[in-house]
């Protein structure tokens, strides 16, 4: 089988599409599929000979005209030339092709009346009914999201975390704290490297905690992308508790997993309803989650997390104080988190994707 998956260049706003792509890449590698990049194939002028192919097609997404040209004209020609059997449309946009298409709905903003933030979201939202009708199957990230989609062919494929993310023994945690947190306890959060609003909100909540507790607790921040922008560094320069905040730019995936598993609690301010992968990672690492409520977050976490319905850094700070002072509450949430993530297994999720694609 020849499978094409569509990506957008220089875009880091689609966590769910990236998750499905990574999951598919890993499971198909085990099945001896050849993975190839279309533009590299084009440069080398050599079509992969394998019958089983996963073709990544990265399209420019810099303007409305470009999106329209690619989805309506260029992509259908590529599929025909490359003898593609099935297409995975990871940005909520179907192509003008008769080949079976699997449509990913990565964000409920595509289906709601609120104007989406990104160009591709606006493009998808304007054509959402046609996209839904054209798809053979539709994939989305939660039951809450599925309820908004007016199609019976919708399947929920939940976020799952890699096996790399696991609880750590206490002596391993001590080592990580010595390396990254000056042997101190710390809260952890993964944030977009250009989202100053989330960054400032976390700092305000942490300030409330520090003023109340006068503890040595630190706040470690990991970028969702490669690094933090200078604007975020500048904000930190004038922060009262800046010596207790660490921006970690250079941790590899294994170190990231160890840092998260060594934290006291995970702080989550979601960018949107689909911003859930960090939460699953934290729960799988036996970490209590404290953050702002979304319907899908509650679906994933249930009562294993402290979710605040009113988005207020004041209330977030109060909950940090509560979980710090109540060790029994923290222990209970850690145990519940591990139990809850038992239902989010990556192998089972990969099997679901293969079933949708009719891959044995």
C-alpha cells in the first residue's frame, strides 16, 4: 500500500497531526514500509521501488493562494504520479482527489463559530462541510471533539505517550534534581516558545505560590518547539523570582522524560481544546496535573487532576499552594494518574490507526 501524509511547512501549531504522523511512522517502520520525503524524491528523481510506502509531503502554507493551489491542483497530480492508495489529510483539509482520504480534525475551532487563529485553520473552517463529506474516515482526539463533528464515520484516536515516559525511582529523581534544579523540588510545564501570555500567566501563579510559602520550590519550563524566544527571556529578566525559574533549551527526549518524572507537579495552561499531549505525558510519568479546565482535558484526566474552571492565575496559584501543603492529596493524584493512563496505550492506538487504513 502507498500512503501519503500531508504536512504544512514551518508550522508547529498542529500537535495532534504531528502525533498521528509520528505514530504512523513508527508502526509502519515495524511493518517494513519505506518512508520517503516527496521533495527529496523529486530532487533525486527516483521513485521508491517498495510497494509499501509512507510518503511525507510538506507543502508551503504561507498564503491562501498557495493552500488553494496545492490542495486543489498540485496534490492530486502528485498522488496520481506516485500511485498513492490512501491520503492522510492532517490539517483538516481534504484534497480535490478521488483517492480515499482520511481526514484528521486536530482542533475543534475548525467546527465552531469562533474565528480560528492560524491561516490553515481559517482555510479548513471555511470548507469544513465539504472536507467532512469528502473523507472516507475522520479521526479526532477526544469524544468531546467527536460530538461536535456531524459525521458517523468519525473515530477517536486518543493521544498516547511513548514508553520512554515512565515514573522514576526516588534516587533517579535526586540525580535529575541535582542536574537541573539545584537539588530543589520543582514544578514543570511545557509551553510554546512564542506564547508570552501563557508564560506570564505561569509566572503570576508561581509568584502567588512563592509569596505564600517562602519555599525553595523552582519552576522549570520546557519549550514545545526547539527553544524559547528572546521575548520570553526578556520577560524573565525583570521577574522577582527569576532565580527560581529555569528555561531548559537543550534537553534531549530522554532527559525531558526524566525531568518531567522528577517534578513535584505538572502545570498546564492549554492553548486550545486539543492541547493534551503534555497532560498525557505527565500522567504517564506519575505526575499530578494542575491546570485550566477544558472539556477534553477532563475527559482525559477525570478526577486524577486539579482542573480550574475559571481561568485565573490567582486560583492556579492557590491550587499550587494546596497540593504543596497536602502531601496526601499529591500522593493520591500520582497513583490515580498512573491508573488512568493504563487505558491510553500507544500500541493499541497504533493498531486503531492501522485498522482505519486497512493495514494488516
